[in-house]
């Protein structure tokens, strides 16, 4: 039994095995391996079960080359093996890896006047980037001038906010990439593929659990780095996302950041947890909803949940950021483009930005080409 303590000397993890065999002075091999995670107050947070694994006592790494499943209350992932730094709370699922996030329970959405404000802002944004295509018109009335000024002000404020959010997202994504790379170097996974020539991996099958129609499904070929303490997940190589709101392909890397989860209030009549429930590593057990998703590469997306009278929005860019709370998608980097029905817009300069709203409206900034049918229903 190997315990793990936090900085306040509270027990937060225990590594156990029913049978331990000494391989050499550094490595022990365990059978029926179990890792339990606890909150600082001693309450259980989750666990993972493996039929066999090797543990390097000097480096503090657990290695298992068998199908593995990680699970929490809303986060579920599986891979073909795992490298886990017991004392760091960091790990890597060998690819191909698949993750899905259970859909949150949301109140019904009601239509209100805010949609017209979003549409006004979107139209103002399109007007700002297509002034060179506009024809002379009559002088607008004072009320129309006020409405236009208000829409332009809202557009400018939204654009400034989007730029600040993008800067923060890129910094967070860079930090996550650096941590993932450092972990792969630490485990020497960058220079070797431990899944090659290992028939036990291809013969065995991971736990078959199917996501629901409203869940988010993430698949990648290169594996998944995770930091259980920080709620950060990095997916590598040919990342695909299927979500009720959008689908994504063409990403080289994708990062998910989970927001902190509020502490549960103790309930006297709350039933005890069934010990027969599926094994869980506790990933995400202390985290709440997805705060943001960031992807890089030749990213291509299809937005699905637009208003009933609008066709889906198809777009592409080198950098994709998504905030589930607002439903806003931001594409930037490279030469972004967007299509909706027969209408299209494409950047004429590199590194321009495109914001796609939850209702299917979109706003561009900079020098863009516009074409197709510009009539809106």
C-alpha cells in the first residue's frame, strides 16, 4: 500500500495491489491493482481498477498496457493503456482514446428580444466589413442613426471582449501544451510507442459504454494527457468532436478546461454509494461543467443548432475556441471562412477573426470577401 498526501498532510490517494512481485530494485509488478482517491476531508472521490500494472517506485509512475476506463459523475474516457504519475496527479491515456461528457441538465430556452439585439449586432458587423461593396443611399433618419450607433457600440464592445478572451485562451492552451509535452518527455513517450508489438492490447477490448444523443463525444488517435488536479485535458492527433451543437474535425490538438465544481451540501438522508458502481478514477469529480474548448490545426466546424429559419453554419480557421455557457464560437488564425446556405465570407488577410453566435448569426472583423445570396429570411 502506497499513500499520497496533500500539502496539509491529508490522505488524498492510496495505491493498492493484492499481489506484488519485485521485478528489480526500482519496479514492482502488481495484480488486481486499485487506486483510491479521497477528498481532504476523507470522503471518497473515486477509484480505478486494473488487472495488472507496473509501478516504478523511484519515478513514481504507474504503467498499464491494457484497456483502461476513467470515469467521474459527468466525464468518461477510455484508452488502450495508461501512464499515471501517482504523486503528481497527471497521466496519459494511450491512443486511440475516446472521451464523452454527459449533457448538462438545462432549463428550457425561451425566445426573447435579445435575439433581435444579437441579429442587429451581427448585421452591423457584416456592414462594417463590407462598406466597400455598399452603394450610395439616402441620408438615414436620426432614429436610424441612433440605432446604428448603438449597434456599432455593441459590436465594438463584443469585439474587444472576444480579443481579450482569445488572448487568455491562447495563453491557457500554450500552458496546457507545455505541461502535456513535459509529461510525455518525462515518461519517454515522445521517443517510443509502447503500444507497438503488444498483442495483449489489440486482443483485449475496453469497457463498452455508449454515449447518449445529447452527450459530447471526443476522439483522437494520439492519446490524451490529463491533469486531474487542474481539470485540464489535452487530446493529440486527428481530434474529432461530435456535439449536439456542432461537429469539429481537422484538429491537431484540442484542450478542454473544466471549471471548479461547487462543494456539495451534506445531506443526512442521502443514501450510501453502491460499492458495485463502475470503477472511477475521480477525474472531474471535483470539477463542474466544461468552461472552454480550444482546438488548433486545420479546424473545420459545422454548427447545428441554429434558428429554424436558417441553414447550418460551416466555417474553418486555424484556431477554434468555444464557450459552452454562451454558445459562442470564435475562429481565427490562417484565412478563416464561413458559409451559411449560399452566402459565404472569406478572409482576405491572415489571422482575422470570425465570431459565430449561438443562433447562427456571425460577425467578422477586418478585410473579407462576401458573396452568394445576401438576402436573409
